[in-house]
């Protein structure tokens, strides 16, 4: 990265989330003075940890897809590579899937042939081939959108991404024509033709809070990423990744001001020129990087961040939140226990109606059960820490009496399919709802941003990293290229590139 900005610039960063810290480290290496202002008392955004009685739990993401993003961050910001700062463990099998009819399947990590064979054995001949063929088409969608949706700043003519469906049309043998799926649900119905394969596909969308009935067919890239790049765990928990990024920032002399809430973005000569904090103090800056939701940023300035025709907050579909159940269990994991198990919902329609915020009552959800065999997360070998999570509507009144505990019963019941003797082994549990996320990250209703997706009239896109307010940039999961650990890391790289190289920056090569 070549510094084209004359001299050292002062950079003020709002928030210490993963995308904001990724930008801060890169900007500091480029020779700028970077100060991060975080309203809470810690770093990491949603990548947090809960500890009690010798147990420890990740309360945000529990696994790392596409670790190359953070390998690149550490390569570009210091001598020590990522693997010298954290211990990355390949999760294999990638997941066990338990279906409502009682069948289950173990899918290997990053092996198309292995997945095809496993699905044929578990679900019947032909099931694996259909899933394998789907992955080939999903790769086409990935190849068509990888650079504009992950490695480049959002195109000024982003409407091309919004209108053009990258997932290929599929020949229909009976009708002697091709047809193009417009939603992920249509991909499942037309191409997979098995409710269990459909559930497998749905599960990758639900992991990001997406309703497959409205998610564009381009969301096929989500299972493709899982298949192609594998799934990884950070020994000690994902909070260790946040710690490593924070320490890399400190090593590059990034300053952190915790307990510092921003009241206003200061404007001077038509540019963002610093921050006013709630204590009345003012921090001058040449550039401001906002690592918080754009709706929050809009409340800090009277200037419009976007104009008509831009991707803007409110244009996209409502985001979902995450409901998490932390389980402290007596007894260690059984032999052959799987790190990640996805238990699929028995009533798909009821689950999706509830997730989409309709009138449906809470239904037993699809849950992801994480059981890392990690001594750092438990008091001793005679105990186990388990995290169970489900996508939920962010706007539900989770703090009302009894609401969270009633849903926790549904989640725990689902998790029993993944954890033998769960109820008998349970010492205590902790419930975390989108209300916790809202308090920790400031996201409205505790919503969790999904990755950016093409097509769907732009509902899957996020605001660009550069704004209409000169000197103000957006990083983190609520900006391009969206949510998820790799995407947040890439947002930091894009913001740093735009500041260091200017508007002509076109992404990594």
C-alpha cells in the first residue's frame, strides 16, 4: 500500500469493532496517527466473551470462515503472521446436520467429493450429486461477484450489481428451457428437490439471519464459501482473534480511548474535521472512520451520508438478530463429539414466518450448537461449555417478562439432538438476546448485519465505504461489504485504501 497522502494525517475512528480496528492498523502502518474512540470499556464489537465459574463462551461469531482476510491483515501490518498470534484449528468435520426426519450427516471440511459421498450415504443415491452440482453453480456466482462484493469499493453504478443475478440459469429437462432462480428458496425447490437438502441450504442463510424466501439466489455463495475455504476455530475462543487484532493495533501505536462516546462529527470547510465527545471535548482529525451502523452515524452529523440513488440505510430488508444460549455442563464431551452441529427446524414455514417479523408465534428454530473441545473454555476435563444460537427477529420485545426464557426452552429442546443428556448435565445457563447485542454494539434493535449480496434489487447491498460527506468513511459490518468476520476485515482494508490512495483506489490486486 503506497501512502499518497502528504505527511502524517490524523485519523479519528468511531468504535473498536473488528472492521474499525482492521482499518486502524492499516492506516497506522501507512504513517498516520490513529485514535480509536469506543463508548464501551472494551474492543471487538460483537466479538465478546462471557465468563463465569471457570467457564468461558464466545457470545458473537464462534467460527472463522475465509481466514485469508486476517492473514492478509497481519501480513500487511507487521512481521508476525496471524498463526504466530493465534492458533488456528481446522474444524473437521465441518458440521453435523440433524434433520427433522431423524437422519443426520457429517460433512467434511472443504471437500466437495467428500460432501457428495456423505450425502449419498445419508440421504440416498443422487442427493450428493444434486448438492455437488449446486456447488458448481454457486462457484460461478462467487467468481462473478467476489471482487465487486468483497475486494473493491462499492461501484458508483452499484445498480448493475443490484439488477443482475449472478447465479446461473439451470436447464429444465421437462420444459426444454432454462429458468433462473430469483431467491434461494427457488434454488432449493427447483434444483435440490429434497427437503433435507433444502434445509441444508436454508441453514447457511439462517446463520446470517436471512430468510431464504426473500434472499437472492446469489446467497448461494454462502455455502460455497464454507465448502471452498473451510471452517476454522481460534484456540481459546474467537475473542482471541479480537485480542490479537487489538494488540496489533497497539503495536502499531494506535491509541484507544475507551469509555469515550461520540456526540457529534465536527465539520470544517465542508469536511469532516474531528469528533466532539459527550464530555464536551473535541478531537481534531483530517479523516473520520465510523465503525458503527450508518443510522447511528447519521445521528452524529447534519450532513447527508448518501443521496437519492445511493445504497442507503433503510433500503435493505430488516436485519435479524441472534439469540444465544450459553450452557455450562457437568461431564466432558463424549468421544467423537462434533464441534458444530446444525439441528434443523421441524416446521420450516413457521420458523421463517417468525424470523421475517410476521404474525407467526415463536417456533422451534434451526439452531447451531458449538462444542469446542478447548480446555481454555471450561474449568477442567469434567465439564463442557456449549453455545447454542438461532436467528431471530431483532425487533421482538425480548426484555419483556418471560419472552426470552420461553424461547430459550425451544432452543434448548432443539439442542438436545446434538448434546447427549443435555438436561441432566446442565449446571446453569445464560440467555443472551438481541437486547444484549444492542447494548454492546449500539446496533438498532440488536440486529446483526449479513454479508453483502448481489441482485435482489439491492436489498442485499450495504452503503459504500466513502460517503457524500468528504473526509468521512464507513467501516465494519454495516458498511460495504457487509457483516461476518471476513467481510468486516475487508471493510477495514477498503477504507484504508481509500484514505491512503484516494478515490482512485480500486481494491486489492
